[in-house]
C-alpha cells in the first residue's frame, strides 16, 4: 500500500508551520476548533480525524469547514460513533497510532466504527495504556518510532519496532505541563520527517537526529522556534 502525501491536516493556529509547508509546495487543510475539547487541543488533527484508503473518519462535532475542504478533495467522510468530551479519557477515541500493519491505542476507548473499519483491512490491534497514543509517538515509517512514554516504548519493542525513548518536557504545549513529540511531527514523504520547531536541549536533539539518520530519513524543521505540539502533521493518505 503506497502513500499519497499531497494533502496535510494541520491545526489552523500553527501559522508558521502552515506557511512553511505551503512554501514547500504542500497542500494544507486547516483543522478548526471542536467545541467539546480543551482549548489547547481543540483543533488538533490527531484528536479528531483518521484517514485510510480515501476514507476519513471524523469525530462528531468536527468543524464543517474542515470537513467540507476534505470532501472537496474527493475523500469520503464518515462520522465516527463516539462523541468526544472535554476530559480524558473522553477525548481519546480517535487518537490512534498506526505503525506498519499494527494499530496502537488504549483499546478500551477506541471508536467502534473506526476499529471495525480498520479490522476490515486486516490490521492487528495492540493495546497500550496511554490513550493519547498518536500524540505520544513520532512515527518513522513502519519499523521505528520516538516516544517519551516508557510504557508505549515497551509495547512497541515487543512488536519488533526500534524505539528511541526521550525524556518528557522537551515539547511545549500551551495550557499543559508539556506536549509530546508525536504531536510535534509528521512524515512529509517516505523519506522526510518534519518537526514543528527545534528542541532546545542539545543532547536530546542530537540523539534524535542520529536516530532519524540511522533509519535513513531526512529531518526538516518547519520553524526556527521552539518545538511545539500542534496535534501532528497528518497526511490525508491514500493507502
């Protein structure tokens, strides 16, 4: 299954990141506010939308403008079964991570419609305790990932995935003690990974850069500012 990286979902508030992506020739679909989520994460794509095989599953209450723009590109949009609520775990139903043919999430809370669709494609489901799974995993293709969460790392390693664990606190998210590396990153193509900005901790930054190089990826930065969690840069891929 090949990926089409033409279109990207990005929090509409990430102005610098959107500007850079568009300068690089990427087509950006801004994701607007969901009224039932905490303000800081209310327009985070990884909280609201999952895309697979030209089908986009979205949380009820996702902005009409966001959905209209997605639909205009030829994607089929499908409303999920789970209405999101303000506090954890009521906000995690769509925050799943896929690495290769495996789906990682706290399976007690995965949206049922989304799970049924992914099961129909033959994906293997793997439980992790962390419900903000996509937020917590920077995915480097099918065989590698970066995370701050040791519990997630243990599960990924058992599934044969090479994992770099970094200390928490290196990614900023307004309104929270810290954000997560998954929410501050995204794959632009099969060989290019982007971060929203730069890590201030030089030691951690160098470890990450070496790990990314080890897996034959090119790392680019969307701004020269401090790295921030914007709910991931998500490709509306056609897989």
